[in-house]
């Protein structure tokens, strides 16, 4: 049996190029000593998980994972026939490892990144990402970009700096995978490194889908007509051409996307919200160009995908389950064997579903559903035959534990990603709903501090998410922002304000052109609701947000008659005029959101801020330019209020290059709410 809690990693890895497997003694899957702290320190929260990113090979004979080594992560590969032996350890020196997956039984796909400073027209500081292939020993590294045919110096530069996307690992082909490079698709033999271009670049093509056999079947094309930007869903014809089936205009906020295929080449599964508030999954008759029966819908939440068995055999084409955007990303299992596996895991792991009241923003009607609200589990990775799987089980405020499942019955503890963190020190979180001032129902997640901080009311932080076409979930927060605050005695509210995506079309479109207006009202209404509920202490409210949430924090500081004592803005948008042209790198997202972004530009009002504010921003952020924060701070400092500003080195729009920078960000927030916020803390 495999029993472990935390892996002690090998000390030094070789320098120079990609390191080969090391002979230094890494831990086996049986070396664990769990220690627990009563409260997490900044250093604990900023550290990489001791082990994470598990991936099971398709044949179930190997398991790979990421192990922490200070500022770096290494790949650890175990042979499941000898699980108690030391793993192979693979490191890198020129770049840092971020993720690992099996593209074939004995070939790893590795995601890496590095700092990069370009000097054209002034130095631009960014991070570069690469997807590389290697064997299970880490001795044979290959850059798939070498398949690109370069004809000029600019092509060579692009091939050197760009990275391909894994389009399809082709589970029934032992030799080949499909890669997309821009709008071109290549078939790459992972044994010989020979490639074949199977699809040339198409003008305005933004993505492809393959069917169960790995053949290119659909593509999405972005273009404009008299009604504005649209996304065209096109199916491949028998002659190899492309025919448009559906055209969705972005302004209508309609969704029509291929989610998968059946074993009948004429029937696809599509996600559509046409004529509906929430997307459902339909069968689609390709020949007739008609939506058929609803394959899956949820009365309260958006359908998001379908899992179909792709491995050749008697189960080929069988639906395993559907996914939907519940309180957290959730799966509705339909395959009997898969369902039996899930039921057994729930019992073995002590997962309990309890009543949860959910209010539909589209109708205002409340329903009670049974849902795993606190402790839940996820199948992290599984072999094709489902006989080897890695399972994570934890809670909304519990970093949890990994388990290995063998032969569908043998469940054994494997490791803890944060073995020194005591979940009891992180408080509790629940899904709630409240009324905005115009009657719209706003979903939200409310977190309370641990019982040691008393029954409340507590000082409270309103924490809007980024996006704004995004959402929060009732799950473990890998950023540690929520847990940082609750472990220090603050309540936290994460409103799913109008403009949030994933809750239905009515809530989504209600935020159009309401930046700093009704979208901001939703945040303030949530704060006032918490006061009325006895959760928040009046006069001890603050706002913290990142990206769009940073914008909201900037807006909170300038809005008249505010209710906040102070605000913290991370990488916030301050100038809506600039953001329409520079915020979104993705052309579709930029054009899709441009006509919905209007309202308050905080930079124009910053000289009249009425509360203290702390602003931080990364110097490698290419999503929201550093100048957005710099301009706001420059104007705000003429207000006479306390304005603090920090530029974080080697920090992008989220990921930090070093654990020191990750800790710096968390410490800035912690210190400001403890002793700043005007001088007396929150």
C-alpha cells in the first residue's frame, strides 16, 4: 500500500540546460511526517504546495507530480509497479516548470516559463511560456515549435519565443499528437519528432475541435458584419472545406459551441443558450443543421461540457458525464461504472450532501438542492481503464489531502499539499444571496473567521472578483486571499455582481456599461446587507480586489457617501478609455467587451478620493498595464488622503516568479488591514 503525507525533495539539481534524472535521494511514497500549525504564516501561504499537479499515465503504469523546491518545482515520476521506490526527479534550469501531463504512456508534456525582457522601442518585461516534450527520465527534451517551417528571421524569432497548444493527445494513436500553432494544426510523431501540417492558417480562425477519432471537425472564426462582431461555428465538409452552421453576434450574448461528439459522425453535442437564460447541452444534427433533444440541462446553473469515452473498445462513444457551473465546477455522472466509483468515493471520504438554498438571478425564485458544501472531492487524474486514479479531498477552507485509488476499491492516503496548515484556523464559507437596491438577486460567497474570533459582527472585507466576465466558486482558493483574511479575524464577502459570467444571461448582461455604477451598487448593497445581518461591523468595512476587483476598489475610494474605511487595489483598471484598446490581448475578448465597458473612470476622480487606499501592481503585467495604477496614484496623492503604492518585481497579472514576491503581496495586504487603513487598521 502507498502511504505518505509530504515528499522531501532531492537537494540540488544539475545546472545547465534541462537537468537529467538525479541520483540524490528523493523521498519515496512512504516518507511522511505531518506537522500542524494553529494558524498559517505568510511564508506557508506563499509557498508552493509540497506536492501538486498529479497526472496518471493513460495505461496507469506511472504517476507524475510537481514537487516544491523553494522558488522552483520539479517533476517526480513514480513507477506504479514499484511505488515504494524513489521517484525519478526531473528539473530544469533555463526555465522553470509549471505543469506536467502525459501525452502518451511514456512521454511527458511539460509547461515551463521564464522571465524575458524585450528591448524593441523601450524595455518590455514579460514572462515567456513554453510547452516541451520529454521522456520519463528527463533526458530527451524537445521543443514542438521545431515543427514550424520558418522562412524568415521573424519566423525564427516567433518559433523561438512562441509555444504550441496541445490540441489532442489522440488516445488511440500510440505515436502522434495534434498541436495548434496559431491557426495552423500539425500532427507530430512524438517518437521521431517528424511532423505534418494538416491545417493551414485560416483568416480570423480562433480555434478548432476534433471528433472522437481525432479528426478536425469544427472551427470557430471571428469576423464582423453589419450587426457587429460575430463568432461563426463551421463544420468541415467531406471535401475538406468549411461550411458555416451558426453565426452568433457577441452583442446578443448568445452561446453556440461544440462540446463534443458522439460515435455517430453526424451527431455532435453543442452548448447553447439561444432562447434561454442558462446554457444547456443539445444533440446537433450536422447534416440537417438542427438542434435535437436536450442531452443535459440544470434548472439553476449553466451546463459547461460533456465527457465522452474516446478509447477504442466496447464503451467507445459512451457519455461518462456532464459538467455544469454550480456553486463550484461540478459533474453530473451518468455512466453506471463511473457513477458507482463516485458513490464509493463519497462514502469512503465522508462526503456529505446537505440542503443548500439557491436563488436564481433570472427569476428571483429560490430552490433547495442537496450539495457538498464544505468537504468535497475531485478526481484529479485517472488511467484510461479507471483502475488507477489520484483523488483530492478537502474543503472550501481545507487544502485537503491526495489519495491514490487502485482497482476501484483500494483507497490509500498519498500526501497533503500544505501539511502544516490547520483548516480550523481558516474559518467557514457558505453560498448566500441578497437583494440589490433595484431588486436583482445577487449570489455571493460569505466567509466567516474561526470561532476563536467570537460570534461577530466582525471587521469585513468586500472582495469582488476579476474579469468582470468571470465568477468565484465555493472551492479552495489557491490565491490564499480569502484564507489570509479569515485567519486574521475578518469576514469576507465575494459578491457575484451583475456582469459576472456563469450565472445566466440576465445577471451577465445586467452589467453592460455599468462600471462603477450599478455594478458598484451591488458591492455596496452586499456590505449593507452584512451589517443588517449582524455579520459586518459598521465603520469597519473595506474593499480588496484584483484586476476588475482592483478597479472596483479604486472606484470605492472615489464614490461619494461611501461606506468603506479604506481600500486595497491590486492591478486595477483606472482608465476605461485606455482599457478598451489595451486591456484584452485576445482579439475576441477585446472586441466582445469593448462596447460593454463604460461608466466611471477612477483616474479622472482620483484627486477626490475620500478614504485611504493601498495600490499594488506587478512590473511584468501585460493584461493590465502598470500605467493604469501609476496614473491613479499620481492623481490620488493630491487628495490629501494616505495613498500607498507598491510595484512588485517579477510579478505578472497573478503569478509571482519567486516565493518572496508571492509573500510580499500577501504581507502587504495583511499589514495594511492590520496597521494601515488610515493608521489604526481595519
